[in-house]
């Protein structure tokens, strides 16, 4: 039985085979500085490729539709992704 397991292990790439399928799973994203539904005052700094305004809330990129660079707005977080958030304008 041990010989058979050893042969299967060699065929599959040894002990590294298990690690190969787990690559990337250990990468954790830090907790987000925003909460869904909460409101924040932000200044739009740039425009994304999609045409949305881009602001940063404690470093987290936040996309806001229908604004332009230089606008100071109050936004409500509508969606939180792994590396970004989306928001809607509450007041200008």
C-alpha cells in the first residue's frame, strides 16, 4: 500500500502538488476602511476609464458616477469589492 501511494505521489509531482493547487489562497485582503451604507465626505480626484469619478477613502479606491474632478460630495457606499468600493452621491 505504501509503495502504491509513493508511486502516485511521484506521478502527481510529489508533495508540491498539493501546494500548487492552493497557490493564492493564503493571500488575504486587509479589512476595508468603509462600511456598506455609511456616508463619507470625499473629494473627487480623477476620472476612471468608465467615466466615473474616483476618490480615495483612507486609501481605498471609490468609484462615484456623475461627478467630475474637484467636486466635493457626500457619498453613500453601495458596494464593496476586494480592492475598491462603489458609492452614490447623497449631496453636493
